């Protein structure tokens, strides 16, 4: 089985909005509002223990927000931008 990851190819010289939504064991990763990847979580739900960012080469993040499905924010950071 092959997975089309071409939606992850974008101009990284511009800011790109990346979001991850989890609902009913379905995970969607969106790039600038367009679905780039979708899968099902097979494990039992668990608490979020942390957030990690990793880049191959240079990279930067200017805003991050972690929220419940009802929109209540759990964690926000604008990294001083």
C-alpha cells in the first residue's frame, strides 16, 4: 500500500499553517486548511505528555495552540513573534 504524501510539499520560504485534528480515533493533518494525511489511531486514548518540533535543516514556528474539541485552549505559545 502506498500513501500519497505530496500535499506535504509546499513552499517553505513562506509561513505554512499546519494543524492536526483528532476526533473519534481519526487523525487528520491539514496543510493550509487542506487535508494532507488521514489515519486511524489504534491505541487507547491517552493524555498528551508533551509537544516536540523537529526539522530536517532549518525551520521555525511562530504560533502553536493545543485545544479541546470544544475550542477551549490547553496550551498556546507565540514564541515571541
